[in-house]
């Protein structure tokens, strides 16, 4: 198949995937009740062009033409056109791309809602963006989340409140995040999750104080696997740091990933029987402070405020996460998720491509899939 038509290849890529439907039947509704709200959420790490260029030899051992932004942007735009989201969360989008992509998506009814870029790095200029369909939603509030303000690295997230245009009693708090990659910095990852989910909970509580019911969607590239302690932390709302190794919280390691921010001062390590025990798990004073958000340790249990409120759309519908959401020469696995509050019902999710199909085309980015991640999507109703 020729590679000269990015739009056609993108359409073939979407058509090669299947939608999985929820097994249970939709709840019966009273005819006098508010009408059912239905909407589609898509989350996509689109691979910032900076990384496509600088990591080409290390991660993306594919033809250079597959990494060219002119071709990839056309394919990404067409893929999103076919998926037709009502809420779109994009990670690794660069500021120039955010504006260009926004113009293209605006012709299809999607509004540029929020964009938050990384702080503190001259090389990493990407960030997270949220788009929404103007026919269905209005933006009531938005907030940038800079983890650098909490000493938690240069990663970023954004949060919005979307109001349904035909139901004044309907609000969704949408969060989109790209967490730290480094698998060995579990302390930073716990802190980033804690800050993000606490902010979502606070915004949601503010809506409740106005007498309005709200729901939440949390999307993004979280850089941890479904088997990891960090995944359980999202669901359960707490994590005993004494029971987990700081360097193994992500559930997977990538060759050569030890690098960034991995040094610690010997005087910063802990003393005493309990302290020595937790230090054997890779924790020091700085790491505990980042994870717990305090320097006064009454316990070593990290918590967030959405305890047992979030579920995975893919697990709700299919009882499992996708087999993979990213696949390149160093790693193939699931790092991307769509979490939802229990008040929302996912009715369908877009299954990942067949791994054999991806490998046949040289892993990602490939002929059909223009990023090193695949898009994930879920239909919801309430």
C-alpha cells in the first residue's frame, strides 16, 4: 500500500479498530426526567515533533518520512475527524501545533478550550490541550496545572468545567494530564497524581456547593501500567509508601530510563527503625515530601480526594485495559487512560489495533497511526 496519502491511511487505521459495547443494558429513565446526555471523549498523545526529531534513533526506528510533521499532522487531523469527539484531550501538543490544529478542528465544530504547556525547559515546549464541541458544551471555567509550582517537575495538566448547553443541571469536570515519564521517580509521580486529583475534587465540590450535580473525566498519558501501584492509587485513593519501592511504582522499566533527577544527598536519607525500613524502599525525606505534600510525616500514606470515585472506561466496558496504547522500539504497553466518575456510564470504547498489524508496519509511528501512541475513545451517557 502506498504511503503517500496520510488521510486515507488514517481512515484505514480507524476502520481497522473495533468498538466494544458495554454488556449491561442502559438504565431505564422516567419520561419526566431530564433528557439523557450522550457524548464521546477521545484522548490522544500525538507525539510532539521535537521528540520525533530528537528521539528518532533511540525510539522511532522507522523511515524518516513517517516522522515528518507535514504528513503526520494531516493524518492526525483526519483521524480525529473520523473519530468525531465531543471532548478531545491531547497530550504532547506544541504551541504552534495547538493553534494550527485548533483552526482545523474549529471547522468541524470543536473549540480550543484550554492549553497548558510545560514550564522550566527550553527544549520541551509541548503541553496538554482540551477541545470541546460548541454545539453541546460551553466552557464555564478552566485552570492551568503547573506541577513545577509544587516542586514536582515541569509536566503540565489542564482542567475545565463544561456546561451542557441544553441541560443547565449538567456539568463535567474534565482534566487532561501528561505525567512524568521517568519510571524511577515514583515520588514525583505520586505527587503529581495527588495534586491533579485533589484539584479535580475541589472544583467538583465547588459545583456541588452551588446545588448542581457534576461528573468528572480524567484523561491523559500517565506513564504507568495497569499492574502498577500508581494505577491502584488512582482507584483506591491511598498508597502506603512503606509497602512500595519508589523506583518501581510505574510497573515497567525502559532501558536507559534511570537518568533525570535521580541523585540524592546522602544526608537526606532517613534514620531510626521505621525510617530505615522505608529508606530500603528507596524513599528519602525529599521523596516523601514530594509524594505526601508535607514535610511533617504523621504517616507514610499518600492520599487523594477522589477516593474510590474513579473508574476506567475500558475496564467498565470490557473488564480490561487495552493490550497497549503505545508501542515503539523500547516499550510496548498501556500508559493512557480515560477515567470517569461512577455517575457516568460508558457505553462503548474503541479497542486498540491488533499488535500484529502495528508490528507489520514497523511499530509506531506507522503508515496507519501517526503517533507513537494510539488514540483511545469512549462514549458516555447519563
